[in-house]
């Protein structure tokens, strides 16, 4: 058996490379969407009657754009399955942009959890305005989920870079149906052989009365 270089043995096949990167896009988008459904911030808020309340701020409030970005990742993965080389490069660039946007959304929530909790604070206390909300939030605690979203964003961006770099190695889109090709017919070879024109006697229907008369005279009517 001939020796195969180690680099060639370790090199992934184009079809498997395509599958792995598409699954990576799907997995990172699903992880970002999962993080969006979880609690990101626990905010202790001072109520107007001098009491306090701890609000559970999930990703839908802290980073409302995250759901659209994650769903865009799913649509992008579906488009990659049928895209040509040039479109794959464009989709890879869009995937990098999606990863950056997800990372930025989570980072803003981590940097200013009070502002990320503004919608929930207003709904619970009726307090509106940036400064008023900042004063009403007595303390915040950040859960690991925004960091999970940031990790998913890094994977999304890395997948986009990998798609751009390896787009030339991907197999082309498959054609389910082959094109129908019409070819001229050779009339000399394919024409049916000409048949002799039947005579009037051959095509004329037989007369049953005449046949009986022939038989009565001892003649064979089929010999005509």
C-alpha cells in the first residue's frame, strides 16, 4: 500500500467540510438563541413605597435584537446548502457580521446591566427615563448566560471566516434533474422501411354471400 502524506490523510473531504461548517453555523445560532431565553441580569429595584424587588431580566429584555440575529443564522445555514462559490463568500461575510452583532448585544448588556433592565424596571415600577432608572436600580448581578451568548458569537464569526477561506474547496450545488437534450433524427437511418401499397383486392372486405357461393361450387374462397 503506497504511503500517503500525513497532511493529505488529515485533510477533510470537501463534502464533510461543508457539512461541518453548516452544522457549526446552526449550532452557534442555536446556542445564542438558547442564551436569549435565559435570565441575564438579576436587578434589585427600589419601589416608590420604599420597598425593594428583585427582577429577573432575561435576554429578551436585555438584548432584544439577539433573537433576530440568531434566526438569521439559521436562514444563512439553509442558504449555504445551495449557494455557489461567490455567494458562499458573501454569506461567510454576513456570518462574521452576525457574530459581531451578537457579541456587541451581549457586551452592552454586561457593561450596563441597569440600562439593559430599563424596560423591566419601567414595567414593574412605572419609573421612566435613563437617570431615574439608574437611581432606582440598587444593585445588579449578571448570570453566565450573556457570556454564553458572547461565546456563541465568537463561534459564529469564526465559522464565517472559515466559510470565506474554504469556499473554493466546497462541492458545487447538486442538480436534481438533468437537462433534456434534443438531437436531430437521422432520416436516412431511422426512417421506417417503406411498405408496398396494398391493392384494391387486398383491402376490399370479403363478401360472405359470395364465399358461400364459392364453397357450394367447390371453390376455395381464400385462394383469391
